[in-house]
C-alpha cells in the first residue's frame, strides 16, 4: 500500500489497511460497555442493598449478618482492592478454564465448551471481570446513596405500613437514584475506558485493533492516536447522555 | 382491656443511656392524650415505641390488644391502623402532594388510582391544601407541608393518630392552621397521642395530659387539674418556666 | 593492501574501536529486552535477567569494551523506547523483516529462527494450511503474527493476538484456540513444560533471522555491534553460548 501521509508524517494508510479491525473493535467496545454497565448496575444495586441488610429479630438478624452482609463486604473489598487487569487475567486464564473446559470443565464440558471457549472465551472472561469489578464500585455508590437519604423518609413510609421493599422501591431508591447519577455516570465512563484492558486476553475490541497495527508496523502514533480520538468521542457522548438524565430526574429534590 | 393503647412497664435503653424507666399508661378509644415535659424526658421515644419505630428493652406495648414488639406480630399491618405525623413533616420530595397521599392507600389498600385520588382530594379539602395538590413539597410553606403530612397519614384511615411535636418546626404564624386541623380531628373522635410544647392546645383539646421527666411519667390528669393545680413539685417547676406568666 | 591473516583485521578494528568507545562512552549503553521470552531472555527468581540474547550481548560487549545496562522492557513498547532514546539497542528475539527495516536498522543476524506451530497432542494438524478456518494464537506484531496474517488475512477474526508467548501457550492449553504460532526457540521451550502439547514444523516456513536493533541512522553503534558479533563467532564464543542454550551446533549465519 502506498504510504498516505497526513501533515507530512501521519501514515493514515496503515489505519485504512486495518479499518475492518477498528470498526469491529468499536462495535465490540460499545457493546461490552453497555452490557457491563447494565449488569454492573443491577449487581451493584443488589450488593449495595445487601450491605445494608438487617432484621429486627433473631435468627434473621444473624442470618443477615453472616450470610448477607459479610459475603457482600468481602466481594466488594476484593474487587475494589485488586487491579482490574489482574482480575481479567485471573478470570480468563484461571477461572474460566476451570469452569468451561472440553476435558474437565466444572460448569460446561465437551464440544460445547470448546465452541464457547473458542468463539466467545475472551468475551465471557472480559464481560464477567468487568461486570464484577463495576458491580463492586457501583455497590458503594448505591450504599452511600441509600444511606444519604434522610432516615425520616424511611420512618414516614414504614409508619404508613409500607414494607421494606415497598419503601425502597417507592421512596428511597427514586430519591437515591437522583443523587447517584453523577457518580454512576463517572463509573460508566471509567468502564468504557477500562474495557480496553480486555484486549490483553485477545478480545477484538478497539485497543486490540491498535495493538495489532502497532505490532505489525512498529508505529505507535497512528493506531493509538486513532483509538484515543475514538474513545474520547465515545466518552463525550456518554457524558452528554448522563447530563441529560441528570436534568430529567433532577426536579423535586429538596436537599 | 378495651383501651386503644396499653403500655406496661416499658423501658428503653440506648446503650448505657436509660431513656424510658418503666412507663405504665393507657389511652382509651377517642381519647386525646397530650405528652409534655422538658427535652430529654423521653416523650418522643415513648411515642415512637407505640408504633414500633423504637424497640422496647423490656415491657410491652399493646395496640388494640396486639403486642407491638412481638416478632410474631405483623408490624406493617398494624402500622396501617396507626398514623404518625413528624416534627419535620417527612413528605416525599420526589412526589407531588397528591402522590404523597395516594401512595400508601393505592399500594396497601388496593384502591384503584381513581379511588385513591378521590380520597386524597377529600382529605386535601379537609386540611385546606386542595389548591396545591399538584405542587411538590418544596413549593409549599411549612404549615401547608405539615397539613399535607396529616392528610397523608389520614389517607390510610387509621384508628389512632400519633403526633411528634408537629408544630415545633413551624414559624409561629403557621402553628395555628395546623393546630386547627388537629382540633377538628379530635372533635371527630380520633384517638390521638400528641407530644407537644403547645400548652394552649393541650389545655383546650386534651382529655388527659401526661407530664414526663427523666424517662418517667411524673404526673397525669385532666388538663384543668394538671395546669391549674399540679401536684408534683417538678410539674410546677416545668409549668412555671413554660406557661406565660 | 597487505594481506593480513584472517582474524587480524577485525581484531585491529576492535582495538581502535574499543579505545575510542572507552573514552566516548560516558554512560552504559541501555539495552532493551523483553525478559519474558525464555530461552532468549527471562528473569530468574533472583530477579536476574538471563538467556541466550543476554549472553550474546554480554559477550559482544566484552569484546568491544562496552558497558551495558539491561532493562526489561515489554515488547509492545520496545521500539518506541528505542526511537525516543530511552534505549540504545534492542536484543529481544526480534526478527529481521522488510517492514521493520523501513523504520529501524539491524545488525547482522545472531540467530536463525523458524516458526513453529504448537497444538494439542491429539491434533491432526500437519501444516499451516491445515489451520485454515481454525483459531490461532500469536504474539502481537511477531513473525508468527505476520505468518498468520499473510495466510488468513490480517483482520481475520480467527487470529487471536496476545502480548507474550506464555499467554498464547496458556490460551492453547485452555482450549481457547486450536494452535499457537511462534519462534522455534521459545515455543519448543514452552511446549516442553506442558504435557498435553506438541510441536509441528511446517516445511514451508522460511528461515528467518534475529538481529540486534538500533535506531535508524545509528551507523556507529551498528558497526561496533557487527564487529563484536563477528569476533565472537570467529573465536568460538558464539558456539559455546549456542550449545549452552540449544544443545546443538550453531548453524552458519549469513553476514547480513
């Protein structure tokens, strides 16, 4: 391919040569981010509430402490306390081969295991690691958000006869959600960028495309500048959506 | 015992601090009982024990014969019979006035949206805040908010209403409108327990007044007697400080 | 010109160079090597960097009077570091190819390499062509990457790229791919560690050569290194190092 130089030095042709990888990578990055944000938020909500679980009387009281609060706390501590990169590698090279293995997979074995591992192995590991990681950080956002709601709100709702679940659903969570939107938005943006780490286990997303081109040509400006611009565009878009959400749900809050 | 509320040897401890030291009292049907006393006397804690917002360290509270703090009791169901009004209103800021009132009846009493709204609007007329039904709580004055809070509690058609210093957070010019609503309720025969500093209200409306100090009921009786001729010295000292000269 | 005995000319050149480098060298030369690539370069438990590449560069340094500082650099960043001056040279199992020659300069070859395919013991794969349509793991930007890209298309979804050779072996062991392609030295070393894998040679794989990389235009350093390399080949040092790591006689290497 004839070198196409922009500004006299940027070899746009090597990007064009691998354009298919970049477009596929973009789709993969966007897809993985969306899926992991949604799953991570759901997980974060459950774990955040689990961290606050309590009961009035024994034995529910002890059950809450040892079977709900402790596991939740340990999970959050581990996934916030270890590097995401390590989690991704662990998931792909240690955990998943244990669970999905044609020879002796604990969860899935045989030919299905082979198919899954070959076609979706890196995707499964990546999504799992990112979801668990996001869930831990988001659970703290939910926990803090729920705890920031004045106790009087819960007292008023419970005094009316509403159950714990109804109180959460109608009174506490809607208010907490408003407050949590800014940090949740930040988390979503962080996740978008963190997804680049999954390229290390061979998932063909945006960073993987850049690595490939850099590996082939030993040139770094072109591929990495390209994906930097693409990531930047994506985060700007995400930040815009978060701002719209904050606007929409921002009315009515007294505090 | 056909008393609406029955309190037996109730004690409440927060850590090493004993807040209620053996309370014995009863509230009859349609009776209006006002609880007065200095701050820290345990008035609010006693009130909050009546609907289970506070656990009892020992002793019993019975509401219509049902033990409030018994694990076997369905507390949510019991609470639908008891309405509570808080010092800081505790209206739901993300819902309109109407939505605040219709939430519990629609969810718990299985009313249709229309039925719930009708009931809410009737109550809003009653408390005089109908024209603000689509506003949000932060657009209302304190007095209006508290009246909405009363309507919200009434929407569940409780048999007992508890008031925890309902006018203490209000500017003086709005106290009257809230007390007026409470007086209407009393006239209609609602069983009420009111923790308050409004001595005038207690004198006019209460059937019985309880004076509490340091976790105990020091003296109780009809307002004419307790305010005019208090028996205990502590009651006299408190009233001397609190009643206008 | 007087005809001098064979080793004298390089030895004379060495003397001149050694004396000039000794005074010219104010600081040690920084050598970049990705020490996750046994047997060429790797870290012992005592955090020492050892390997075939290390022994070769140390021998050359000894012959030419250079002092070295070896820095463990991840392969994906090693060329950028060379260009911006953090490294003076790279010896890290880098294959000499035309694409790289566009941007960098190589010394004469110091190792002959060919690609090797690693598969599971029960695999029926006999050649590169057998791998069409199958999933293949390679190290990003390596010769294996090149080979696979040429055969199956550089944007093929069947090519899975990883940062290091141990990772591609791990992926193969975990059944994430059907085969892994890499340099013979490293692949053989890794496969020997795994009971379940074997290697397959494809006769169509060309011979290739590893070279030491210097910044484009750095003719001075390149000449010094070439001289040193020729010297250790002449006096048997190269053969000794080769036997130490590969238990075989070294092949004759071309001069450029």
